[in-house]
C-alpha cells in the first residue's frame, strides 16, 4: 500500500516535470532566439535587465532556462556579470506567473488541452508543433496537479508522514530545508510548490509552513544555474553565485515576516492554492525591487567574496 502510494507520487511528479519540459520546448522553439537577442540588446541598465528577465521568464515559463541562457551569454562575453544581475532579479518575478496559473482549478481543460496538443503535434508545421507542445504540456501539468492533490490525503495519513507535517507546521526552518532539498533534487521550484499546494488543500500543511517550503524552493532552484556554470569561465560562475546569494539573502530577510506574509495572502483569498501563489508573488517582487537600486553594490559584494572575473 505504502509502496503504491509513493510510486504514484513519483509518477505524478514525473508527469508534471514532463509537462513543464514539453511546454518549455514549444515556447523556446517559437521564441527562444528572439528573446536571446532581446537579452543582448536591453541589459545596459538594471531596470531594463529586470524588465527583460521578467518578460522572458514569464513567456518561457522557466527561470532555470533563462538563467542557463544568461550564464551562457556571460560565459561567451556578450554581456557582463553586472548586466546579468538585473536579468536574475527579473527571472525571480517572471517565474511566479507559472505558480499563479497552476493554483487555479483548471481540471475541466485537461482533455481539450491534451486532445488539441495531439492534433497540433501531428501537423507537420513549425508553429502548430510549438502550439501542440504548449497545449499538451499544460494538459500534463494539470493532470499531475489533480493527481498530487488526490494523493495528498492518503500520503499524509501515514503515521510517519503525519508526524513530519506536524513538525513542518511547527518549525519554519525545517520547511525551508525541505523546500530547498526537494527543489534541488527535482530541479523545479514550481513542482515543489505544486506538491505543497496539494497538501495544503487537504489541510495537512498550514499556510505559514507552505510559505516556508516555497522560500526554500527558491534557494533549491539555484542549483540548476550552478550546474550550468560548471566548466565555464569565472564570470559565468559569478552569475550562479549571485543567483544563490540573492535567494538566500531574500529568504533570510523574509523568515521573520512569514506570519505577516501569511496574513496578507489570507486577506486576498480563502483558497489555499492561491494563498501560496500570492505569497510567492509578493515575496519575489519585493525582494527583486528592494535589491534593484543596489545592483552595483551587490555586484561588488559578489566579486569580493568570490573574486573578480578574468579580463
């Protein structure tokens, strides 16, 4: 019984990640090169970098993909490490769009999205192929969300899982650790948030515990950019270090205000999914806008800690 539950849990996570990958493939094939040029042309100021990073991430539905792209551009010398910081701040804002989308109950659209996706995929044209990937990917994501939500109660009713959730509800640092580890392992902060939403809907996780896991997921997602920088020049590694430090500092600064964030999110909606999505949006927007005026100082701090990029 327990093995079956965890097998299904792993399957739904795999379906979610598969859907995200397929959707991103369609979006990237349709717009990837255009956005790479946009990153090159509009990063001469932190404000422009933030705007471009937000737009590109919101459309490509992947902060990790944009971070990998940014690491590559810095490694190739097209943009400087300092220029990349604005983009990093933008990716943190742009990624919340996905969280807001999956928070809504769109299960009625699953069959039409999957059917439309299959129909478009068999048409031998570039645009319809891309649209098919997007539609089919979204369908898979909503299938996984529905499955994770239905599995939440039987999983949480297991004795050791119930004890674990009680500990997470009482200890915010444990929640941050869980979010960090899970996001680093499955390489997706969005998937980690989706899993958390499932348990929140069944009242197994309190909102403040869900927020703590969401904060940790923001740290764990930095692992992807760090892996992308391995083997690159020092300037590219600085991009990954900056991403890590930004999220760690943001989480540490927000930890004392988790209850405040819970209160604000609860006042906006009574739906647990949307409460967590709104909390993620508020956190990422505030953190990025607070750091934006101090990009120069932050770049100096990173180079002081990790060394200057080679000329």
